[in-house]
C-alpha cells in the first residue's frame, strides 16, 4: 500500500483522533445547565479498523489502525447578557498506530463555546450555535504515515436544535461545517515538503434519547460527514469523505455529581478511508 494512499486514508478517518472526538456530540450535550455550573469531563476512546475503502470499493483488509485517545474537557456555564454560554477546552492525549507506525503525546487542542439563542427548559426546547477553533499543537512529523497532530488550523461552525418530548425523551439535530488552513509541510511521493489543502467538511448529527429510570437514559445516534477532499501539491486526491455512522449510548448517574457514559459507534457506509469502529467511555463530574 503506497504512502500517499495511507496518508489519504488517515486524513479521512482519523483526522487527528482528539479533534474527531471533540467535534462530535453525544445525546443531551446541548441541553444547557444553569449558569455557574461546572463540568470536568474525562473521555477514553478506543478505535480500530482494518478495512480500507477507495471510491466506495474495499481495497485492503490490512490497514491495521488502532487509536487509544483520552480527552480532558472542562466546561463552565455562565451568562453573557441575556444568553447562556459555556466556554470550554478540549485537550486530547494518547497514541495512534497505523501498520506499526505510532504517534503519541498531547494532540491538537480545541477551544469552543456554545451560545444558546433560545433556551426554554420549562417548555423543553433550545436553539444554539457553537464556534470551534482547533490549534495545530499536537505532534507532527512529515516522515510519519500517522500523526496525532494535523499541522493545520481548523474552524468549525455548528448549529443545534432540540426538543423534549413527554418529559422523558429528547430529539436533537446538529449541523456543522468545518474549514481548514493549508498544511505547508505535507509529504509528496518522495517525502519532500509540499502544500496540502483540504475542502470544507460538512456534517449532520441526530440523537434520540429516552429516560429508562431517573438515573439512566439511553440514546440512538446517527452521524453523517461529507466533503474534506485533499489537494496535494495542486493535484486533487479524489479522497472525499462520505461516511454514515450509527451509535448506541448509555448514560448513568452514579451519584448527584458523577455521570458515566458508554457509547459504541459503527460506520455503516464509507466512501473513502478506513472503516473505524470506536468504543468510548466518559466520566463527568458536575459541580
């Protein structure tokens, strides 16, 4: 398998794993908490995949991708004029391995904040906007076919709407678009530095959740991403993302302050890249 193909596959499916985790939502993430509330989130995610796809066809069963990435995500809810906001940071750390090549350390850090333009918890609905900025702070080596860092800035714009049903269920719809700066130290076929640009990546997410008890709720999740084709040294790589993923999530309140989440995500259709399953757990401390 040639190096350019590996790089294209990695860019599509991994991007940088911490960024991928930071950029996807779980059920009720957008349900606002009262101003003054703080949350310390700690995530651990294990991803794995062997099937490599190119233009809707499986071209290899030996991609051998493994990710073990954790996230520290502190959140603070506060007021900004008439609106609730939640400034936060997402700090990924861990290790990624592709065909025996590894990259580890602290990945690209993401800064973001949601602003709720509509926040009516009495009637159970909201409308919110979140801008993300991801800083290319993670480790990156042009010579490596796998990197925890991306060596490019990204800027994501996201809108979310949600509605509570019968006091036990929530439906949430999220739409986003992510834009990228150039990576001016990307490798060509001879591992010489060239410029890599990336088209915007668009996404849609949907969550349907239901309270089984006062402490436990379950959610079905759907994610779709489209776009993000790479241009390397002026040549388009025809590596556009078009991926459909489904998931199942469980959330349990261990006590008044601690919540445990577990979710599993399964890609059901991949146009280009490595078909990567993932299992994630999250411990959230609310105070």
